């Protein structure tokens, strides 16, 4: 139950914290008769989203291999995957991986 909660809340958080504000902002701008783009100051968002998708696929593969049974070892594997994903996302934003040349 905890694993499904963590997967579900991550998806919901991404949708609600990114998608909903952008949708509301776009609807307000369109209602006033002008169109203004929403500038996102993240050059690594594509890589972060791709790594999130790959992590979710990896979670389902691990769950399928272990026949949906969790134990301490699988928990450590999930923790390692999460920490790796987190470190990767931070390093992409800091221009360590895939440098954009736009360091602020």
C-alpha cells in the first residue's frame, strides 16, 4: 500500500504542481485577449522527466520480478533508485550533466 501511495502521489504532485498552475495561467491570459508564453527556467526538465519515467518503469519491472512482494532488500533497491534519480536531477540543474552554458 505504501508503494502504490508513493507512485500515485508523485504523479498527482507533478500534475497539480506543474500542470494546474500553467493551465490556470494560460486560461487567464487567453481570457484577457493576449497570449503570453510561460517561461520555465529549467534547461534539464526533459532529462528529469525522462529519468522519472524510466524510474517508474524500473519500479514496475522490479515489482514484477519479485511477484509484488516487498522485503528489506527491495526497499533498499528502491531507496537507491530514488537517491540516484534525485542526485541526477540536481546535477542536471547545476549543469554538471548536459551543460547548457546558462549557469546563473
